C-alpha cells in the first residue's frame, strides 16, 4: 500500500499540493489528472522515490518493484528483443550470468537456475515477443537494432520494455501518444489484466474510461481521490463543485449577517457581550473558497471566405514513395460537406494518402484535381516542428494577419487558445509540445481554410483543448479529413469512414466499435500471415463495402450536411442562451456583494437598497427563464438528433 501523510511539495517557489493524506491500495488502477503544470509529473517523481517533499511523507513497500516509462533510449546498439527483455531486470541479470557459466561454481549455477525457473525465465522471450506484436512490431523486426527505428517506434519499444517488468507499481505517462488505435486497444486489454497498482497520466478519455477505477485529481493545490473511471469523476466533480459553490454563497450570506450585527451593536453596552460572541463565531468560521472550474479553451473555426464543390478530388490515384506503391486506385472526392475519418493499421498508408491530398507527395499515377478556391488547413506533427522558434505567438500570427487587424484582436484570438500574458510574447522555442500544438492550430484557424486535413491533431493536447477542438470541428462549415487514434473525436466529427488496408482504400461500413472488432481480427490474421497485410482486406463480422458511386456519396454528404444545417438554429439558440446566462451570473454576484455592504442598510440609503433588491429580483427571474428555455432547446436537440437514429 502507498501511504501519503500530510504530503506537501513546492517547486520553483510555487506550491503544487499540500497536506495530502490518502492511501493507494494494491491493485488499484488510478488515472492522474489535472491541468498542465499542476504537478502530475512531480507526483510521479515522488512515487518513484526520486524527489523529497517539503513536508509530510510518501511511503511505499520497500519490496515493491516499480516500473516506469523512460523518455529516452540509450541502448541503441541492442537488438530490439533484447532491449525489451532487459525490462525484467532480474531475468536480464541472471541470463547474463548464465551466459558465462565458467565463472560460476556449481552451487551458484544451481541457485541461478532455480531462481530462473521461479521467475518463469524460460517463457520470458515469448512474453517479450507478444508485447512487441501487440504494440505493432512484426517478427522480423525483433532482431533489428534499436537504432534502426524512428523516434515513435523507439517509444513503443520503451513501452514494451516497461511492460516487460514484473512490477508491483506501474507508472505510465501518456503511453498512447505514439500508438495507433489497434495498439491502443491491445494496451487497454493488457492493462485491464495487470495485477499490480497502476498510476496513469493520459489525455485520452476513452482510454482512461476503459482502464481506471480511481481518478486522482490535482486541483487548487489539493490531491483529491475519486472512485470510478473518468466519466464518473467528471459527474462527481461537477456535483462537488456545485455543492461547494452553494456552501460558499451561504457562508458569504452568514458572514455578512454576522458582520452587520457586530458593526451595529459592538458599541452598545447592552449588546457588547452578544457582539463579542458573534466576533468569535466569525473568527472560528473556516473560510471557504468559491468553486473553481478550470477555464476551458473555447474557439471556433472562422467561416471560410469562399467555397466551391468539389474542392478536391483524387481519380484512379496510385500513391507511394519513389518506386514503392502503397495504395492503388484511390477515388476520393471532397466537397464542402465531407466529414471523412481515415482508418487503418499503422503503415497501411493513411499518412501517405494525407500527403497526396495536401500535395506534398506527387501521385505515381492518376489525377489530383483541386478547385481554384481550395484553401487547405493542414495539421501534422512536422507542422509543429516548422514553427519559427525565435518568434513569439504574437509575431507569428501578425505575419499572416491583415495589417488592419488590431493588436487587441490578435491577443484576444490567441487567448482563446490558452496563450495569455507573457506567453504571447515568448519565443516558441521554449514551448512544450502542447503549447506548440495549440499555436499551430491557432495559425491554421486564423487562415479560414475550407478544407481541414488533420493528422493526429490531439497528440500533446490536454483534455480541455481536445474537447474544445471537438466542439469547434462539429461547427466548422467546411470539409474535414481526419486521422486520429482518439475515438471520441472521430465519432463526434466524422460521418464517413474510409479504411486504408491491404493496398486499397475502401469505405468502411460500421462504427468505431465494429472497427475495433475488425482490428483485432485483422491483427490475428496478419500474425498468421507473417506480419504482412493481405492484398485484399481481411474478412470479419464487418464487411467492407465496395466503392460507392460519387452520386451516392454526394447524396450521403448532402444528407449529413442537411442534418447539421437543420439543427444549427437549435444549437445557435442554446449558444445564445449560454451567453446570456454567462452575462447575468456575474451581475448577480456583483449585486450580492453590494448587498453585503452594511452601510447600504442605513436609513438614508433606503432607495439604493430597494433599487438593488429590485434589480436582483429581475435578474434572478431572467436567469430562471433563460435556464428553462435552454433546457427546452437541449431536449429539442436531443429529440431531433434521436429522430435520425431511429
């Protein structure tokens, strides 16, 4: 069991959390959440035993084996399978000793062989191979040197090495960042079966929901433990914050009442004793804070200036690199209403297709037709790397903005992407991955594209920004082509799924649950086939439909666009009421603050008091009316969307 006893940690002069006391029990699967900079990585270091606290203590059993995923690989000259096997340190040590039997006595050899059998050493290579296969490696790759793999695949090797450890405590920090969906699904199954204690940092809510049974949230310098997965945490936290806000408002009212009594009677001898009693009561009252909700990112894609249909087409296109053919005979038409999610296993050709659409990769055969009005907004990892590290967000935005746009407008726009204060004027070379991703998105949004082509846009983004991106894409009035391992994003944004597999690009008839089933079967079939994708898509319970005619596709797109357009007035009404409520609430708080002023109750201020009370009554009535209307519109939207599903 891990015990936190009044634990407080400060870094860089800032308190991250203080006086945290709790127990983490064996077998718990804990999701560690909190905004960037809240202290998640610091708590990881404390759990590893590599960080001293300012006060209090964190203890865990001395006999526990702790495994965590390193961010760098140093053993580049090792074979991949050996690198993974070295994750089980005791196995690796015994194996190395047994490789030099001449230096050992008979008793030492007997002891080592006995221990080797106890830790299932003979089955370790098979376990390592299974880990590598689950994370997307093929059998022949196990004998390659670590140095031969790219950065993303090295991180997969690091993860396999971490999982190889026979650990009691497993610490994983964003393990899905470099994984595709099939590897994520395999990792979910593996972690569900893991018998030790797991502490996991992830911004993938589906991943957290599937695995965790507790959420440890860092907020307002506190560590708060919630029982249940991430969705349960969100509901519970929302209820707790609502209760906290009610308690805060009640306490403000009580404090104002006590203070009013004290101010009025402390000078009167007959009431002095009662006044002193009220003073002590006020001093004893533990001061509550207003419920703090993390300010979410809110932005929207600017409406495209010009549009035409179709915007972009590939006809009978063969795509690949040099002489290497990846996908053949691609027919794809993108109109303003297209919402396409690209699916496929790692290496099947999704990114190759993306680059061909963007125009970065010439076609080997076939035609690419683009409208003269085409304006592509392209997000990929190399776009982040192409940012000018010497320039601030303000300077990079100013370079592409109209000179007539005011600085205040530019700063307001950047603020919606989480840049505020000095960060707007800080050179981006010092930015984190999340900040660079947000800046790249901001620059794309500003240019008002009519086609968004997004290749894994949520890597490095936290949960709030992922939610904001999902909402913005739902309301975007242009076309979207999306590659993402984030299931909720694909499901929320795309109404057409295209599977790239076995050298072909075909429409996938099914949802993401069906795709997950298909992936599992495809992985089994590929392992049987020696790691090769078949020439034609494998069969499973889900059939892949032949290419649908352009007329049928256009009809489907128009129907999807019609649904979105039909529901737009309802959603606009909801947004309008949300804005109205957001304006009323601060006014009510301001009035309540004024009503707490004891001088307002003097006889000569009777008119001021009545005016404020009337205004308060009027605003409360408006608030109740707006909330009731918003609820009606939300129910109407739910019924409207449900009518299409029946």
